[in-house]
C-alpha cells in the first residue's frame, strides 16, 4: 500500500463500514480518485466571519464583491479594504490502542484586498469594485500510529494552500428597491501536500481558471433585505499536478476541471441598534467534472453537494462606539459519500470600531471543529482563525 492510499483509506472508512479492511478501502478509493481537492470554505474579512458568514443580504462594504456583488450599489463612498489573517490548525489522530499523534500548522497571510469606486448618478446607485481574496483553504493534517509505525515511523500528512480569486465587478440599481450585480474573476492558487510514511512523497497542484457570478439584492421593507447570488460558471482549463517521490523523481499530469453552479441565499433584518442575518449556501459538487488534458469526455468526481448554513447578529454599543458580533456556521464537508459525522461546526465572535467616520477596524475570531471515527481510527480537528480588517472610506 503506497502512502497516498494509506491516507485516503483513512478518509473513506466511515462510509463503507467496518466490514472492509483499511487495505481494501485504499484500493476502492484509488479507483475513484480525482485530481482536485475541494478544500474548505472560509470567510474573507473580519465582519463577515464574526457574523458566521451570514453576509449575502448584508454586503455593505467592498467585500460584497465576493458575498453578493449586487450590494456594491448601496455604497456611496470610495473604499479601500485590507485584511490580515492568522490561522492555527490542530489535529489529533489515534489508531486502535496506539499512542495518539498530534500535528499543528500555523499560517499568517493577507486574506483580502479591495477597492470600490462609486459613480455619481442622478437616481439610484452605480459602483465598481476590484479585489483579491482567498475563499477556500486546502489546509489539512492527518497523523497517527499503527502496527506499521514501529518499522516505518508514524504516518503524517500535511497539506496547505488556498484558492485565490482576483475579481472585478459592478452593481446598479434597476428599481428603487432592487439592485443587480455582476462579478467576473480569475481563479488561481496552489495546493502542496507532503506525506511521510517511512518514505517521503509530495503533490503540488496549480490552478488557473475563470468564473462569472450574477447577483440580486432586494429591499423588502426599509429594514428587511433579501440577497441571492449564483456562481453560474467556473472552469479550470489548466490544473497541473506534479507528484514526487523522494530519490525517485516526479511526474506531471495536466487536467481540465468544470465546476457546477454555486448558490448563496440570505436575509437580514436591521433594527435600530442591532442586526440579524442568516444564510444558506449550496455548492453543487455532485456535478463536478474533470478530465485529463486532451480528453473531451469529462468524468464525475463522485462528491456529494456541500451545504452551509449560518446565523449571525451584531449589536451597537453607543457608550463605547463599538459593535459586538457573533455567529455560527454548520458546513457539510464535500467529501465523497457524505456522512454526518464529518460535518464542520464553527463559532465566531468579533468587534468593530469606527474612527472619525472614515477609518474602521474590525477584529474577529472563529473556532471550528470536525472529527472522523471508523474502523478503530479517530481523527479530531480544531481550527482557530483570527482576522483584522482595516477599511478607509472617503
């Protein structure tokens, strides 16, 4: 059994049951292998993250370019935004009665940049925006000891990287209470995987593609808003994968990937000093298709759809001129043969300050956890993320 099979058998175990051995699971998974890791969804700025990602109907700053491009038309001032992120991923793995293995990964990076340009109009709103952000992460850790560890050493798998979006978009009011938005973007990024199982293996995947997202924002009443956004087209005409075994060289494979649609629906209610918001997002990964370069017929990847439910709220505290926020996210991770035991839960909190009406500082923290247990194997993941977002409006 090679190291990648050993890792993938661990992921597949809970869905095929204890009747299959780990070796048998590895063989089954290898037949259905896909060149693309879907990763995990993540928020791109502090305020949305503090609200649990419930931002499709809020979308009141330049991050609307990602959450709901139609929200851009409501912003009447120039805006520049910058977000810095610190993340820590911790994993504990155990196999039968063997000692537990602990792995951790810490990363600091720029999460998002954005600029918004409002255009003066006689009636309604018209705004353009450009931006950069990282909406999905490939960070993953798996480590455990088993009967092979005495001769090979503990098994360790570490992945990192992100999908990166570069976007341009606009929004215009098409009626007094309805705005239409459109965003077009380039999708890039990379994923690095290192595997240690007595020998060293590595994968490097580079992504290059494009996407298109139309969106709507509707003001039902002065306080109630509805938002909807659809990634109607996303394709990766170039996905290069390089696989390397230490001291044995490497091989490269080129792929073409078509993503299915991805939909976001949200609602938000604005009180005098408070806000409540809720979102539902669905990524139709069951129709995800791929093929080697030069092959016309595309194969299905065998994934289940990803569902993300989120709730969030904020409260303005007048005495200290600050906003307190909190949120919760439930995310069905998009692995093959989805099982409820492999869902992610995320709790978040944050605070925001506005200085002089022009400069704002938002801070947020989130804690997420997900776990997997089958055939004597147990994996527990804990993720901590902290963000600082600076925005200047003029």
